[in-house]
C-alpha cells in the first residue's frame, strides 16, 4: 500500500501500531507516521496515547476516598495493553493506601457485556461481597449494575460501580455511571497535528519529534458511587 499510494504520512492505531513488519516497512520507505496508543513508546516514531495507569489509579482513589476497601476489579481483554495498564493503576492505588490486594476480588473479563455479566455473578455471589466494583470499561460496568439489580442489590446504596471510557450508555443508565472520559477526538486531533508537523519538517525533524504525548482522561462523577457502609459487607 505504501509503495502504491505513496502517502505523505500515516497514522497507525492498534493493532497495526504494534506490528513490527508494518513499522519496518514505513521506516524503509521513510514514510512519516504517528502511533496511537501503542503498547510501548517507539524511539523512531512519535505517539499519542492515554495515561491508562494514572486514570485507573485516580478512579480507584475515588473509591478509597469514599471509604471502600473491598474494591473488586473486572479486568479487560488479556491481549490488550490497556487492560494491563488499568489493572496496574488499580493495584498502585491500593498499595499507596496500604490496602491488601485480594485476589478473590480480581476477575477476568474481555471488555464485553457478556463477560461483565459472568464476572459480576462471580463477585456478587461471594459470601463477602465487594462494596465497590471497578469495571475496566463501561460495557462491563453496565453488566455489573444489571446483575446487581437482578440479585436485589441497590446501586449505589448496596454496591458502588465505576467504569471506564464514558460511552453514551454511561450517562443514560440508571443510575448514571461514574467513569473516566476518554477523549478519543482529542487523541486523534493531536495525532493528526503531530503527523502534519512531521511532514512539514521533512528532513529537519529532530529527536524531540518522536516523543510520546500523553492525553489524560477526565473523571466524570455521576450517581453510581456512594460512601461505603460496613453493614453492606455480608450477604443477608
């Protein structure tokens, strides 16, 4: 495609931004490119990504500030770097507040509603339920709220639930979901700006042009969070 179309530049999103063959072909053709949310920073190419670690730490800190210590997490797809970074932020927040990480409160999901359903059943069927659940995206958070209601639990009185991404359903749910807003448009805009700068600079581009630019998401607090209560810990 590069040899046939001879583009002035390219923007690569996952998984292509992590494909060594693709990156090698672009280097050989001297085609400027910008990577969006790569698994690791590339010294040869500029990139723009979200700070998943800091964002997950921030939303976990919110739960801790509300008095929650039994905080469960539903992890995202194993193969996606965002899943690992969000879990890393969750674990870092617990460690910073000297809260032991309970492996029974860590359940694997796959960023889908159905895996959120399965994970929520696992967590909420335990004799000692979590008082808060951090789902690694909004689809799994929505599933958790649905299962909580099906089991007769009120959100947020009996269970606090938070998500990640701030997709449209997050604001339409009842209760509306507390989540991290990912500004995809801003990430894309900055990626295009970086690419235009590279193309215009041409052979004069220097090492600073390959730096990674971080876009931080925004914490959006809605009605799915509430203060913890020790009376809610055990199943009735």
